[in-house]
């Protein structure tokens, strides 16, 4: 796989997550179906600061319209929503364009479950003599930002255009092949028919979260196109909004949006996006009060955060991310190819202690982070990540398991006064083992990775291995961990990287991480049992079944340990606390994860 693909996929999946988790939070009332391949620099976060509680304010009192000024580190590449959703987008596209389109359902930012957005109620598919279908009424009174009625015909037009031009990208995920038709039974009722009983990623997380485009505005120009590229090249001036914001003005350095009066929610809000050439320029604008916050998927580095300390009127806030840091094992090489070695490494690491001391974060026991409150089961996760209470007996059991597969020592690893004592004279099948390396990125915004890698190296060293950490730039880590040699084998030992995990409403990263045929699986892990669980999960028709299968996959992953979860991701951001406050903490993904926390921001009076 070309490594450039991995880097672009890494960036695009952040955008996919924002489209679902971000747009929906803006509404205050994704489809992301993939995993971000290890964090690109713009998606990494620093996790070495204490969380700062957002100021809670009373937003029940009416206030005058407020112009919320937001800094961006890049300009949108298009204002054509068809192109944004159908081509690899930038995160800057998503910050600006995502709030302009609504959908039938949205993800509630607190419960992380779907609830009606433009639909009048939550409906599930039923079967009739013609097959599986779902019928959904729209909320009464919905309108486009130009004042025309928003009807079921707009949803049908959106689907018909996607199918007629075979639109790809996120459109293909929103309207997968399993969808047979989308029809307007009347202006306020839409009917969706399926080839068979739809899985969750088809309904409701496919069609139910698809953006709705205006038939009145787009039908004539779209009908005149015969290819996707022609549609994507069309101008979009005046494209009305079905979501909470409409774009009203733009130039090379500024985009201005305002509330869509036809969308349920507060009216009179103005959001001005100002584009800067880099982080330093944007932070200067924050210091001078030119902007009220800055949106960046990586947040602030430790150095940037320190530079803001003591500046009157600027506060920082730390928020959880839907992601984890992990240790990957290359199963094409010994000793990483033995589950006994991988399980012993897990035993030697006190992940609870290290997460707090080294990363200033919470430990990760599973691939599914605890930040996903609607799917995470604390009891099951603790059972999966349970550490032997008797550490000495536990170590003896791990040593015995290694001896069974050919390990021997002149002096075995042991424990004394509750501490590990290093073994020496290690041999594998009578031969001294080759030195091992742990790769990680040494970017200044995430120094915790390199520090944690040193802890992992020390722990493996107690077994008698010679272990060196190799700290380099992110792109080099990707090159080394995803490029196979002429023999087809992966070319690294271990790597400490991170995932951002897409849509928390319907976690869909298991196939990417653990599927034996997945290009994103860079460990060499292959398990027919896991492949079967993934297949069943991806075809699940209801949440209860899907959630049960998640914990079967997590239990098998914890046994096989292709990846050793280490700690949860966080993001640190800054805002002008003398100008704005938040009615509640921004939550998952922070301010940028909710596209500026537009629904939470209120002026300080």
C-alpha cells in the first residue's frame, strides 16, 4: 500500500468523524465507517496537562446576536458540498461545510446515540410483501435557509443524484448498494427500501445520517451533468443550508456563516472563520483578541500551551478524544510472533500507573476507549484487562509459559519486595535473541509517546532482551511500519502509535485494525475466528447484537494481543475566556471535535 495513502487516509478519517460527531453536536439537539490510520501530526494531541473545567453559564436568558470568531490553519478547498462529501476532504473543509447540511438523524453529543434531527421520529425497518423498508416522517415546518420548504423530495433527489452519477467517497457510504430506493410518499414522508434486512451501517448510520441537498437549487445544474467530476466542478454560490449554519460570504482569508432560520434551534448567530498561515500566526491572533479560539485536530503542543500560560483572558481546556495509543507487534518476526511473548509484555507493564505518570491520561484496557459511553462496558473491560493480584505468581506463570516455547535463562526474571528483578543469560531455542527496537514518533506535540516507549523497552529488558527505542518523525514511522520487504514481510519489531477511531455512534474500526485482509492491519495478525466475528458485527441488525459482538472481539483481541492498548488520547485547546464561555464542557473531541462548539458558546457579558 502506498504510504501516502495511509497519511491521507489518516487525515480524512478525522474529517469523517467530524462530519458525524461534529455536525451533530453543532445542532445541539460520520458517516465515519473507518479508522484513522496511525495519527498524523495534525491529529496527535498532548496529554500532559490537567483537565480544565469549562465555565458553566446560564444560557436560558435571551442575548443579542454574537459574532463568534474562529481561527483556521487552512482555507476550505471547495464550497461545493457534493465535492466535499465525494472527494478526499480536508479538515478545514469539514469545519466550515459540515454545519451547512442536516440529516434525518444526528448523534447526541452526551449519550453518543442517534436521535432525530430533521426526522420527526426514530423508526426501524419493517418487512412487507415487497421486502424491507423504513418509513420516516419529517419534522413539520422544516425549511431551507432561503425560505423554501424542506421536503421528502429533497432526500429522494439527493439519493437519485448519488446513484445516477455513481458518487463515491462519503456519499457511497451514506447510500450503500443495499439501498434500493428512496422515495417521497408525500412532502412530509420519505420511504427507504433495501435489498434485504439492513445492517446498522446501512440503516440508520448510512441513509439516516446522509446530508440532505436542495432539489430546488441543484436539480437543474445537476441534471446537466453526466459525471461526478462535472457535478463537483459546479459553483455553489447561494446553495441553501439544511443544517444550522449557512455560508453567506467568503474570500481567501475569511468565511462568514450565519444561523439558518429554517433549522430548529437558536437564530441570529454569526460565525466568522479566519484563515491563518500557521499555528504561530493564529496564536498571535488569539493573544490580541482577533479570534476567540483556534480549530486544529492536533490541539496545542506542550510548548504552545506553556507559551499561553499567564496571558490574561486566555484559558485552556483538556478534552477526551475517541482514540487510544497502543503498542503494535510485528507478527512476521520472532519473538513478537508468539502470543506468550506478547502476553508477557502486557503483564510486565503497569498500564494503570504508567498512563497517569507518563501520559497524564487514563489507561486503555481495550481498543474501544471508555470515552464511548454508549458502547463501553466498564465491567467487561475490567475483566478483559484484569491484572493478576499475586504479581509474583503471575510472573512465575509467564516465565513457565515462555519456557514451554523454548526460552531459558542463566538467571530467571523474578520479583523482590514487589519489584521486578531482571533476568540474564536469555536464550531462545539455545540462541541469544537478536536486539529489538520500538519505533515511535518524536514530534514535539506528543512527547509522551517517546517517554512511554522507553518504559516499554525497560519492561521488556527485564526479560533479558536488549531493547532500543527509535524516535523519529511520523512519516518515517509510517514508512517503516507499513512497508513490506521483498519477502513480503513487515520490516519492524514493535511500534508505539495511535488511532483516532472514527464515528463513536457506530464503532467500525475492528475490521480495519484486525481483519486479516485489511490494508490497515500492519501487524500481520490473521485469525479466522476474528474474521468471522468482524463479519457478523458488520452485518448486525440491532445495537444489542452489535454491542455483544464488540466485547467478543475485544476479548479475543486481548487474548491474541495484536495491539496492546496503552492509554487514552486527549486534546488541549485555548480560548478567550474573557470573551466567550461554554454552557458545558465541549466533550469528546473538544472544541474542534464539535466544529467550534458552536451550540455551547455564549458571550461573556
